[in-house]
């Protein structure tokens, strides 16, 4: 079948194998306004895309900062609990030593 392809159903999807676009006969050449440029729109889309790509990184950075802060707080709490436990143990050992000394003096 040698039927030419249409826009909706091209013969091939490879752009190199497609026929080059020809200028339309309905519009005169250079009919677009001269002050109309798409570079500004393209730049703003590019900036927006760059910003959008950086949002997950910023969120991940903030999340990691929160996680590190939480871990540090947890470590401080564990150290405090350990220090209090060791202090109570030292106080009990001190009381045992006083009692033992008092018993030794009394005999």
C-alpha cells in the first residue's frame, strides 16, 4: 500500500525518514509578527522546570535535617537516662560502703 501518511497516522515515527515540512500556500512567508518570540516562554518554562526539579531535593534535604535533629535528640535522651541510672547505682554503692564502714567501726 503506497498511500501517503497523514498527520494522525504517519508512515513512520522516525523524524529523519519523514518528508520535510513545506511552507503553507495559505499564509504569506514571514507572516508571523516580528516582535513575537518564544524564547522568553521557553526560558520561563526551563526555569520552572529547573525549580520543579529542585523541589524534591529541597524536601529531601529538609527531611534529612529533621531526621538528623530527631536522632540527635534521641541520643541525648538516651545519654541522660544512662547518666541518671549510673548516678543511682553510684549512690547505692556509696550507701553500701557507708553501711559497711559503720558496721566495721561498731564491732
